[in-house]
């Protein structure tokens, strides 16, 4: 079959088998996505075999390990509908396993979207369930990757050496020059000091962006495990998020503010009685309405994202692919358990924001 017809059939299949919207991106905007992909490179046997062969050139891989795993094509199909200029992935297995999975994901994404995405992974950021890195997939026709001291990315550490580091990158699109920092905060059930350390560092970034970037336009995104993990003292109820000194003139977090204007008062979306369908705000596939994943934007980004004039699920939102009334619903996924979804896609849902790149003013 002709390759172009194969791609067309695949795209039509995605459309007919889901009630999905397709995010629009024009010459004056970019869509940025953040997605915690459960143990990317650590689930499919293919990447284990690649790792073995990497260590022992004599190892003969199985024939099946040369095929792209279903999970990779599933995620690529989902992400292709976002029309994203930058996709940031958390929970990537560090090393050849994660790199191989990101390469396959990018190849599949290019095949489906007909784009020419490029990718890179960061240096090792530390240990979660495995040693992790972060990945960045980007459309070089829409965004320019700016080097940081000659590298694609740089690491930022908080005061707790056991926690994962943050990954800093620098980009330019149109007249929007910005720093993008990706995070995967500690969950930790017993040591609330670790969660505090992550949030204290985030608070410093949001209050003093020029201490962390050559540009005041800073976007911090990722999995922040907001109200996640246990807490050391039941009376204290310390989850880490309380370390944020919220100042709406300095920074905003639209995904949280959509249901909690204080950022720290409401634990779940359903705690706000005015939200019609709280589950559609959740950033995980679990049976809760937690918002672990979010974007934080500093005041200089307000010009590119005017929150008061932006609409939920139009200018920012969550890719809800596993709920029948979700905006990116994929048929029959609601029949799967959260554990099954985790291995077919992830235990998280992608989130996104759209930013203007034609404000008319060059960032200083």
C-alpha cells in the first residue's frame, strides 16, 4: 500500500474511533504540552533488549523487538492531535532504554502528524522508580532551541540532594523568547521535608526568575504531585504546596486556578461545587480529581497568555482521552482499569497551554 494512503487511513481511523478535537495552532501561536509518561522505556520488553545489546554487542535481539510497541504508537496518536510545538515528557528511564523509546515515539509522531519533530533527552535527574531523565520533542519549524552554555539543557537542584533535579531549557518562537523548566517533584509518603524542598525551590524561581534564567519569561511545567504523598503530621497536613507564597501579580497557574483561586486551599477539583464535571480537570486516569500536573507562568509571560481572556479546553486544558465525555476521548478506553491504562498509555493525562508568539514586542 502507498505510504501516503497508509498515513491517511491511520489519521481517519483516529478520527472515527474517537470524539476528539484537534488543537489549532496558527502562525502567531504555539501549543506546549507536558506529559508524565509512566516509566517511558521501562515497560516494553523491546527497550530492555536494546539495553542488553548496548552492553553486549553479541546479544541477538528477538524479532519482535524490532517492532514499535503499541504503547508508543498509542501515545503518538494521542499527542499528534495536540498539534504541539514542544512536548515535554517526565518519567523517562535514563539511558539507552529511555532514549530508544523517545526516538520511537518521535518517529511515530512524525509518521502520523506529517511533521519533522526532533528530540533530545536531558542529563540524569535522579531516581524515582528508576533513574530518570526528561525528554523534549519539538517542531524546529515553529521553535528555535537556544543553547545553555553550549548544551540543550541544564539542571537545577533543590536543597534536598535525594530529590530529582529540574531541567532548564531556552526557546524562541516569533517574538516570544522564554525559559522552560520541567519538574517531577518527590511524592514521598513519609518525609514531608523533601516535598517542602521542591516547592521552596519552585517558589524561589517564581519570585526571582532572573536568578534562574537570562530571560524573565519563565514557564515551569511538569508533575508537581500537588497534595500527593502522605504527610508527616496529621495535624500539620504539610504536602509541600503550602510553601508557595502566592502572588498573582508575579505568577499564575491556570490549571489549578480554574478550580482553586488560592492554589493551596482545595485538595481536589470536586471540592469546588461550581465545577460541573470535576473528573475532566483531573490530570491522572485514577478515580480522583487531583491536579498533579500543571504550568506555572511568571508575570512576563502574561503578555503571551492573558489568563482572563483565555478559555478552558480552548487555550489550555487536559487531554482527557479515557472518559466518554472527554475532549480527546478514545473509544472503549473507559472500559479499562487505571492499571491497564497505565500500561497502554500512562497513569497521567497530557496537559497543554497555547502561547502567543506575535505580541509585537521583542522580549528583552
